[in-house]
C-alpha cells in the first residue's frame, strides 16, 4: 500500500473516530462532570468536524507535497497525536471509570494501527527526517491540542442552541 493511500485511510479513520465521539460523547452517562471538561454537544460536534477536516487536509497536503513536505510532517504528526489519543484519554478513561468511553473502539480499530503504521512508514521510507520529526511531531501534537481547545471555545460562542443563543456563556 502506498504511503499517500495510508494517509487517506488514516484520515478517514480520524473522521470515523470523531463521528463516534460526536455521536456518543454528549449523552455519555459516564462523562466527567469536571468544570473544565463540560462542553455542550453543538460545540463539541463543531470541533470534531473541523478536526476531521484538518486530518483530511493533512492527508491531501501530504499526497500532493510528497516527501519532506509540510504535509508529510503534518500527517505524521497528526498520526502521532491520534496514537497518543488512544491511551489518553480513551483507554485511561475506560479503565478508570470501568465503563466504555466513547471513541475507544475507533481509537483502537483505526487510530492505533493506522496512525502507528503511518508514523513508522513515514520514518522508514524517509518521507520525514527523524531529526526534524523529533521537533515537528511534538509541536504538531501540541498544536492539535491547542487547536481543539480553541475550537471548543469558539464553538461555545458560535454554535447556537435552540432559541438562537449559545447555550453557555463560556466553558464550565
């Protein structure tokens, strides 16, 4: 299988993962009720949709840019982020709460094998340089985390609840 095709399969796995979370997480009875973790369904689904589009964009950029392109580093970094996402929060939440955490199935089915294989192949086939990826990978992981949090914040302000107003004045 070609690496660009693997990038697209990984991105589609991210879309499936985000769809599972968007569908199940807002009504999940075991979801944390921490003040900093509370988010309404609309803003969460907005963030999940934009992050899904970002994965697809990274796959496209990697495909058209080829080896050593910004896209190659973005898709490899996104894959690293999603592999980490399998363990924190999905497996950790499932174990700690002794209940299925939404997103765990698709994280294990798609994110772990496809993301891990994509990072491995990107390095093994010299599409990304290890010394550059040692910096760009963690920066991409951090960037995705900040981008996701920013999308949730924006979603709280932009995504209207029934009645036309944001359902919360801010994250709780």
